[in-house]
C-alpha cells in the first residue's frame, strides 16, 4: 500500500516587459547596463548614460 498525497496547485501569474531605458529606449541588446530607480509614480529604468543625469 502506498502513502499518497494529492497536492493542490495554484496558478501563478507573471508578467514580462522589455528592459530598456525610459529616455532613449536602448537596452542590454545595445550594450548598455540598465538601472532601476523608484520614483513617486513607479519604477523607471535608465541606461548607464541617462542614470548619471538623474
């Protein structure tokens, strides 16, 4: 006789967005590093060139 457990699975929702600079639209594919900064209206992504201007 086997001891069996039936596990309930939950659905997990995820979302994906393109990683690119809020100012110029360049990203990792263009050779830039991306930095996230939390602003009052949400999280914004900047490339290494535009983050230094903030």
